[in-house]
C-alpha cells in the first residue's frame, strides 16, 4: 500500500478536518477528498475554498467513497458517528479520529463494533487554534506538532501503518501511547490549562472594575488567556468526556494553589520563591526540549 493517491473521507469539516484535508492534498497523500457534515454550510465553504473535492449525502456514502476515513467532529458527537462508520465501513481500509479524549470512545467501539475495531486507529493531533470552522483551515497546522495514536494489540498493522503515514504526510511527528495514559496526560497538559484560562477570564469579566482590568492588561495576560478564545462548545464537550481525569488534575492544582495562598497569607516569601524557582526551572527545561525537537525537525 503506497502513501500517496488515496481517497480520503472526512466525517466533520471544521478547523481540524479542513486543515488535515488541505495538508494531505498538498502532500499528495490524498488524490481526492470527500466529506460529510451535518452542517451543509460547512460543506459549501469547504467546496468553495477547494478544501474538499466532493460532498457526501450520508455517512454511509462517505465510507463507500473512501480508502481512509477520518472522524473530525466535536467530542460528544464522536461515539455515535464512529460506530456508524465502523459498522458500515464500506471501502475504508482504516478509520481514525482526532478526538481529544480516547477512553470512552475506544471502549464503546470495542463493545459495539468489535470487528470494526481492528481497522480503527484512535488518534489525537496536539495542535489547534483559538479560531474555529473550515474557514480557518490551515495546511501547515500540524507541522512540527505531535500526534498521539492509541492502538492496542488487536489493531490491524496495515491500518496503523497507513494512519501513521497520513500524519507524517501532514508534517506531524507520530507517537503511540496507552489510551488511559493519553487521557491523563492530556487532562493535565491541555484540558486543565483551558479550564483555567476560561475561569480566569470569566472571573475578571465579572469584576466591578473589569473595564480597567482589560484596559491595562498587557502581554502576559494576553498570552496566558489566548486559549480562552477557543470554541466553548468543543471545550465543554472535552471537559465532560474526560471528566474523571480532569477532576483529578483540577484537584491536584487546587491543592497546590491553596498552598500558595497560604504562603501569601502568612507572608512566607521563602516558600513563594521556592515554588516560583521550581516552576521556572521546569518551564525552562521544557522550552529547551521544545527547541531541540524543532532543530531535529529541521
């Protein structure tokens, strides 16, 4: 099986699906791209912009038109759609998704579509934007970003290989991980930061001095809160879907925040500095690792 000239189908055509479609067409991985979406306007925009070559009138017809099928819808819509795709796989040789939460989705597939589970390769690109919709699609969105795949022992090796090639063609680095580990790691590194950004902006927006707060906010506030401009529906769905892992991350953070509050209340400058210094060291190490990965990618 080659890594070019495939018929790629998308169930869902928003920012992630549109960006991946553009990337795969640019790389030659996709000979044709077909999509289905509940929103006809999204398909019209995708056709107008050349993101896709054709629109399907149902999930079933989409699966008949695809060698490789990608589910790219909001998290809470994924379960019903992935089951529909895998129970009627059509000509698809592999099915993957871009959902931010994997555990419940994969367990639903194993329970309801065990035969289809072999060609299902759960995936999650660690990339995105505060912008949303197919109009924001960007072929370079996944370049120098990681994609986590969560196959298991029953995953068809040919399906896994093809999904790996798909993401490499899009410019990403592919890494495999256990489903439960994925959900715990992403709760801490992605889902928790989004919840904190939303909570901070919402709290300040309700302040009686909100006008002055936002008038005098500078770059640090802008950088920290940028992700609060992300799609609220998407992040509502992610928070609900990964509830247990996110609650654990929130509890750990709240305990740490309470310790900092107590240090401030007690005037314990040494404890504050130790925490800040430890955080700076960890953040600097992360920045160096990120720069090293970028150099390798070059």
